[in-house]
C-alpha cells in the first residue's frame, strides 16, 4: 500500500521522485500496481495497448485526482493505455501514460553535458518531437540542478504542474520526460520548485526553437531544423581577400508592411536581397533576430538564443530568407548576443531559484550600462549553452557568420565599473579569463564544424590578437570592428572645414594600426541613435556642403583599407535619426540629393568589388601606401591601394569646399597615365560636377610626394576621387 505521504506529495507537486511511484510498479510481494495522478478527471479505465480491451477501472484513492489499482494476473510491465472520463461519464480521451516510459537521455550524452563538452546541446535539451514504443509525443529536457521539482506544463495538461513532474538525472542536473501526444506547435513552459520550496514563476525553455509573439512568453514545440551546409562559394566570398561590404539591417523598420505590423520572412525575402544586390553590397548583417521581449532593445536583450523571433513568422521562414540571399550571391550575418540577457521573470534569471545562468555576485553578474545580467562564463554548462547557440545558427540555417555583440564588455571584469565594484580574476587581473575561454571555444568549434563561416567582433579596446587564430593565443575571430577609426574620422568630419587642418591626424592616425587586426570599418546603428544624429546630420555647413561632406566621407571610407559596413538608411542620407518603431523614409529618394547619395554608394560598392586593388589586401600593410598625409593646410590626403599582383589605385580626398586646380600628386611607376573612375562630386551624385571628366591624366617626370613621377589633376571641393592606371 502506497503511504499517504506519497499521495499527498504527488498531488501537491512536491514529490522528489514521481517516476518511482507513478506508472506500473511491482510491490514487494510481486503484485503489479498502476498508479496515476491526473487531477480534474473523474474516472480512468486501464486498457491493454495491443488489444484495446479494458482490463479494469482504477480506484480513485484521493478526490483531487490520484488513482490506483492492482493488476490481476500480470507480473511484468506491459504496454497500456488510459481511458479518461469526465464527471458525466463521457470519454475524454484514450492516451498513453508519460510514466510508462523509461529514461530518455543516454548516459554518454549526459556525461558530455556535465563536462561542458557537448558541441550540440540543443539536440539533447529542449523539446524534441519523437516516438517511444510506437507512441508519438515530445521529449522535454531542461538543466536545473538546484530545483527540488520540475514539471513541464502547457496546453496539453492545462498548465497543471501536477500532471507531468519530470525525472531528475543527477549526473548532469537535467530533468527529463517524454509526454505522449504533444505535437509541434504546442505551447509549454517549465514549472520549478526551488530547493527551499518556493514555487518560481513559469520559465520559458532556454533551448526553445520557437516562442510566442510578445507580450506572451511561452515556448513553442518546433522541429529541429535539418543540417544545412554553407554553399561552397560562400567560403571564398567571406575570406580576407574578398570584397566585403555589409548592409546592416533592423528588419522590423527596414520596410513595414502595415501599421504596426512586422514583415514576414517571405516578405523580406521578396524585397531585401534584391535591394541589397542592386546596391552592390556583398553581405546583409541582421540586428538580433533571436526572441526578445522588448522591441526597444532592437533584439539586443534576448532571451531565446535558439529561437528566431515570432515577429517574422515561423522559424522555417528564416531558412527561405537565407536561401534567397545566397541565390543572389549575398552573405547573411546574424548579430549574436552572448554578453548579457534581461532579467525578465520568465527568462534565465534565477532559473532554478539560484543564479544558474548568471554570476551570483552583482559585481560580476549585473551589467551596469544596460541593467541586464551577465552570463556566468565560469560554468561549463553556460559556456556550452552559448557555444551551442553559435553553432546552431550556422549549422541549421547555413548563415555566413556571426557578428558578436559587446565583446569588450565580456573581456574585462572592470568594464564600465568604478573602483571597488568589480572582482579581479584568479591572477588579480582585470581580464575575464572565463569569457576569453568562451570566445576561443566558440571560434574553435565554428572553425571545425562550420567551415567557410566567419565571426566578427564588436570590440572597442586595444585587447590584442582579437582576429588572430586561437592556436597562437588569439581570440579566433575573422574580423574586428574598427571602432577607433570610426570615432576619429567622425570627429574629423564633424568639424567645420576651416578647422579641419587642426585635426588632420584624426584621419591619418588610423593607418598606424590599420593592419594590426582584420578590420571592418563600421558605420552602424549605434552611430545614428541616442542624440548622435544621422550621418547627414553630423555634417557641417549648408545643405550643399552637408551632402558633399557625406559623399566625400563615403568615398574616403570605401577607399580606406578595411571591409565596409553601413547601416540602413545611411545609404541615401536619411536626414533624421533612426527610430526602431518607424520604417525608413524611402520617400526621400524623390529628392535628387538623397537619390544621388544612394547612387554614389551603389557605385562605390561596384568599384570596390570590381577593382582588386581596393579589396584584395584590405587587411595587409602591403595593400596601402601614403602619397600625402601631411597637407594639413589644404586638408588633402592621397594614398595608393594595391592588390597582391601589383595592380594599383589612387585615392585623393579634399576635405575643404575649396577646389584645388592643378594639384600635383606623385604616382608610382609603371603607367603612362591615370584615369579618374569615380568622383564623389559628380553631378550624377548631386555634386558640382567639377573634376577630371574621366580623361587620361598623363604622367610627368616631375617629382612629388617622394616620387619621381606625378600627375596634375583637379580636386573638386569636398570630394574623394579614385584613379586607376589608364
């Protein structure tokens, strides 16, 4: 006879080991008993699964829903079903019993999870549709080592935590259960009892592959996407020697499809790839698409690192979007956020009643800038969770790579913290050794499991070897954002041209470290929000000068060593700051000044892609040489770009509104003449149309800029001019 204490514990959802009691179990005398806890059901019949024959009616031992009965003439466990009745005697359903099924996860898988060595934890944890003993259902598994009890709840059990308390696998701190008849699309969460007996807020599944649209927060059973290899051609398109020009996009505000509506993945696939291709970009970089509760975080406060946001429809639409981009020769980069997460009650915070995913000490675990929580990089399981997410997006959606957000905040324990408000590492230093280990782990795993894909670090400090391989002590990223270049050059271009002579070094200084990493030159979303103004709004002068300054700056940027990144809207000189809840002001393209900037960006991309000297050695010192970086009086810069075969291009920038007629520029030997191939002051782009009109500029035996030969050219006002050998 089962003691009443067990019955009451089950009905209170506080039993330590429900699988030891529920289902079929032999007693000490060999008698087989069936016990079922099913609140809100009036009666239950036991059926033989093979024949469908009724064997007996279970006895209602407790009116709150505990049923049991001895099974006559049966000594061994057998396949059975339960027929459920309502109080009126009507059959509710015939179902399999979750407690008729054994352990779900293999010991070897649990060992890998516990050691933090599972490269694909998402294949084990989370919700997975499967079949057991011919019964279809879903296997649920969640890591919660400090919980006293965990139940899976959902529409399938009326969100009642008494129905499906899970089995605890202490080897890895994982709770598991197979729930028959649950199907893809069903909603679910986990109900946890903390070790001190407190019932926690319902938790979404950290490994969920889909979720409800905010403000709802339930996870959704979704299929595991099939493995998809990156198309072979994409590997070459992502390498250092390839032209890489990235269009950064916040999908909800690129183009809205209706008032307050979000575009679907198919809406986006029908428009965005074609536009980016027409503009000459090589890659799209999407602000975070993982599930997040707050629109105003732009996706950077994510709680669903394995779930594509429901804002854009079912996750399989993302795969179609990626295919549409690849079909047009475009790469897809996802913004990935392992640096912090919000403290929403349904999320990772205090997941099992303890600081499980986050550092416990607020001097380590609270991000002061964003009032978010910092993952505990010292826990193997947390690093495994994050590294698994990185691989998931590359392996299951065949994206080209990840841009990793806020790397600087991960690298340093004192990041944005005053003295006394941070904890040193084990050596007494400020580096976060555990976070460094995570980043190296991610890049090693992706390098071996997702060949051809790339990672890009948003990292703003002088931390060394960010884009160096891990086997030489580097972090293993392929590229790093050049935040110093961005800050210096924007500070320069904001100056009134008459004052730029005093800030000349802000343009030239970046070349002193331009090849210490593989750099991306970023004009990102962060530069056009929070009072910083749009790119056009940063420019000084009257309207003509503002547009001319912006065109000159873009020419300078595309001629400068480094891969390119431009946030949406800036390609047509959006006049106002970006707002996440409004779509881009496309109507501005009716104005020829804005259309001219758009045409310029298109042509800069075309020239950058087609001229090897402008991209082949973007990340190598051999690809750049100053001609003139000391003409501060005229605010003129001139340099040579080269490829690995010796082909050269010359870029000359005039950052004043004064035309320079008869300006002499030294040139390298080998060409009889040089020809202007792009001039940002062209009338086609809204300029004054001063320049060299694509004419051949003959080389003269006149020394200039330390060269034996030179050319004489016209430098238009506020312009960048590109020249190639004629």
